[in-house]
């Protein structure tokens, strides 16, 4: 049995459950339920506060966790990341009131900074040899400058809309964050085998998200040139068409290079190009 911790609520919770579902792990959890079992895989999922998860991993209460890498920087730098997951991306940044002057990180000297990430801020300040006072808040820190509690805040930022609504501007980025899969230090050999199975499935899902399946028609004299443009798989699949001198070519391309590749294929003689999403990509 493997015990996996995920965030109790919010975007990271939803995307973590979606990832497990894509890996064929069906979780049936009701509202406000703090623990749920998979019906088709030896897994229990614990729904916990994000900041509590690192200690649960150390104590052996859970064996795996999906959480933001910013939480590890703050509370779990001793724990092992075994997979970066690419979702729930955000950043940890310092923000100040819009009307205040800010001409560099030196402006933070002597200021009071409200934050839920004191260790992260301390590391940043020490690295830059800046002395400032920290006001630790376990909640919405954006209000602190407006009520006179602090001169600046440090918090996670995604779209920046929350800062905008609270009349704040982002001035310094401390680090980028995304969801990661973290392994506890106390897993057994039997659990390691299950973890490897879960990780294998996750990698297949993530690989598929970064790729597109492509089908196209091309004259036979262009096949070699087109094959050089499609490097993702070992070799593209080439099937003869009913029309003499033409073939259908099937392959995979990186989603991030989509339009550049399409332009190159058209220039090489490709026609009737179809691009499809991929659900899983197993290697």
C-alpha cells in the first residue's frame, strides 16, 4: 500500500486528482473527506494542508506527496523530488503598494515584510545582505500593507490579479514553483516498486501532454526530407496511398514546436496535415 498526500483544496488539489485519474487510479472522495482509497490500485490518498505535508513525509505518515516546489523550499529541502509535474505553476515574489517607490532590492532594507514564507524570505535577504523585519501571517497577506502591518509582502503569485485588486505591484521574484512528486525517506522495497509503477504512468501522461500525433500526405520523393523534420520517435511510419507516388506519414511532434514544424513540413511538400492530441505516450 502507498499513501499519497495532496493538497486539501484548491487548484493543486484538482490538478493532482486529475493526474491520478489519468494514471488509471480512481479515487472516490466525498466532500470534506480527509482520506480516500483507490478502488483499482493499492493507494490511499490523504487530503492535507500543503504546509503540513513535508513533516508527514518525514514522519512516515505518507510515502509520496504532490505539492508545490515552493513548499519544499520553505519547509522540505531535505526531501527528494522524484518528478516535476509541470502544472500549478506560480512564483514566490515580493510586492509593495503601487504608490511606493522601489528602485531595487536595497529598498527593502529596514522595511517590514509580511509573509507566509519566512524561511524563503530569510534566505533571500541573507543572500543579498539585506536586513529587514518579518511579520509572519498564516493567511491572506495582501491586506497587510493596507492596514499598516507591513511595508511589503512576500507571497505566491500566479496571474497577479490578487495583487492588482489589493493595490500592490510585484517588484522582485524570489523563485519559480510548480507541482512536484516527492518521496518520503522511509519507504520499503515493496513500496518502491509501487512508486516506480506510479511514476512510470505519470511519465507517460506528462509525455503525452507535451506531444501531438501528426498525420500527413506527401510525394514519395519528399519522404526523406520530411522524416528529418520529425525527430520525436525513432522513425516515422510511412504507408503507401492508393494514389501512385504518394505516401501517408505518421509521427509525433513536440507541442511547443507545433507551428514551426508545420511550416517546415509544408515547405518540404507535405499536404493534408492532421494533428491530434495524445492521451498516453509509453516508452
